[in-house]
C-alpha cells in the first residue's frame, strides 16, 4: 500500500494519461446533421437494427420512426446544444433533403417517439459496440498482458412522479415535495477502450458495493479492477482475490493503517495484513460473502 501518491502504479500512467490513441475523425464528432452522423457511424450501427423483424399490429405511419428517432437522439446526446428543438431541426433538415413536405417544429412528437425506443434494443447495440471494441484491443493496450477494468458510481435525478418516488426516493435530508427521485448507477468500464461494458442501477439506499456484486459476472480471472476508496473493504477485496482478480483501490478514509508495520517490499510499497471482521458487513450480507468470511484461513493480505 502507498500512503500518499498521485500515481498508484507508474505503469498505469501511459494507459490513463500519456499514450497516444487513434483519434476519432473530427467530422464524426462535429457532425451537424443526421446524414453526417449516419455516414460516420452507420457501419457500426446498421439500419437493420431498427427494422421490424416480425409483423406488427397495424399502426399509423410516423415520421419519427425508431430509426430516425435513434439518430436524432444520438445527435442530441453528442451535440453541445442538447435541446430537443435542436434535434427536431436536424430532423427537419434531413426530411427536406429526402424531398419531404412541411414538418412541424413542435418537439412533442419527437419526445414521445424517444420514449417509445426499445430499451432492450438500445442495450443490445451498446453491448455489441462494447464487445467489438474489446475484441480489437491489442497487446500494447493491455497492462502487463492483463485487462484492466474500472468501476465507478454516480447518481442522477429522475422525473418527480409517484412511481419514481416509491422506487427511487429522494435523499432523506430533503423535505417531502422539495426534491427529485434519485437513481444510483454503477458502471464497469474498459481502461483500454474507455467503453462502458456494463451498468447496473438502484436507489440511493443501495451501497455501491452491493451494485458491484451484480457486475461480478462481467469480471474474469486475471482481470485487474481499478476502483475508488468507496469499494475498499475486506469483503470486496477477499471476494476479488478468491475469483483470481487483482484490485487497485485507494485506502478507505475510515480505515487507519500504520505503514511502519508489515513487510517492506520497496519504496512506497508495503505488504500488510487485514484481519477478517467478526461479522459480515451489512452491505455485503449474503450467504456467499458470509461463508467466505467464515472459511477464510487467517487474515487477508492487501498490497
């Protein structure tokens, strides 16, 4: 463990900051129209993804089809001006190029169409892109031949509806009616590609470590997990060790360590032992974790 250092492992430096990467063409990031966006990314997200695969019940023909709505939504996400009216203007321009007639600038139809986008299809596209990037990772992008994955958490507000308040309640320090429902997200990223590999979510009352357990299947033996101090606990480290996964985390602020103890391995490098807690932490209450704590022979070592 290192008591104080900015760069936990020097070899991570080129991966995190200094290594030159293939640049995304400027025209792709600065696409001003839906046509330009489709030209840049269409081969990665083919139109067939949004075509109906089976006959559907009769419905009126809409200008905002799932295909056009998806590209308008992607354009909105990538644009500095993320207003819905800007996305609709881009659809208007595209529709005019197709020889279409007049189109209303009202954003209502677009917002409704965006809400109808299939979550499962969006997730399938994201997974296909992330896995494709992972397959193209070269040996030079790995750390000592190993894949490094990063886990991190965040939170966002949701529309203030009765249903959202029931499932994702607002922070307890806010008075009822004076706050918004809050959703907690924990994502697993690839250090080599920067891609989001998987994400899970829950309410603010669910600890990040509990959400990380839902991502366990996305980690494989030999991986290295990079995380912040919120994930640094005996239970988390012991479970990762048992699965053959090494981890790099800053020391949790509530855990005190005497760096004069333990075995010195080198400059700013010391091997210390953590003793398993007498009872399983409430955030990790499960048969698997508690069984691990009982069966572990002696203390776990953390470096």
